[in-house]
C-alpha cells in the first residue's frame, strides 16, 4: 500500500481547524489542528482513521434530530468552510448548523454540516440528513482500508 493523505476541515463559530493524516502500512500519522496555527502530532495503528474523523468532526448524538432534505447549492460549502468568520457565521445560521466540515482523500470529497437536526451531507445541491450510525458506516465503507 502506498501512503495516502487525508485532509479534513471543521469550521464553526469558534474558528476553523484543519487536520491531516498520512496513512501508510505502519499506521495513521495525524497532524491535528489545535488553534488554527498549531498542530498536534499523533500516531495511531491502522484502522483508527474513521474513529479519529468522527471524534475531530465532533459528530455527537442529537436527541430528537429530525432533519429533512432541503435545497442548498453545494458550491456554498465554501462559505461554511472558509476563512472569513463573518461569512461563515451567517452561512451557519442560515442552515441552522453548529459546524460545517469536509473530508478529502485523493479525488474523493465529502462535505456536510452538524446541527440541532443532526448530520446532513451536502450532495447534489441538497443538504441530506443521515443518522450518525449510517454516516459512520459510510465512512467505514469508503475509508475502512485506512
């Protein structure tokens, strides 16, 4: 297996954190964003990438989450994930989200939001709700080899 780089971003009202991982035959080598300027290295055994993603994306159970599919131009994820705090805050408020996130591995990318109505994926110009369990399983299917 060749080394693979995984990058993910978590953005919210408190700031924006960029994380990276290099996955190679030896393990998962994380560089976790701490405060927007510093990173914390962490080495883990293979198989720990998905749990690390879930934890750093702050995916948590949401009691009574009842999200529904709603229109949202996928290109606007750039506002939710961008550096401009004012633009990001306005976009998060508009979609009722606590945070926005994206995951990139080679040409594969997934983005979405977390909020009072749970996890929503940004796909095909819609925000589509997904249970935490289904989200975890989807990441395991896509990234389980890492």
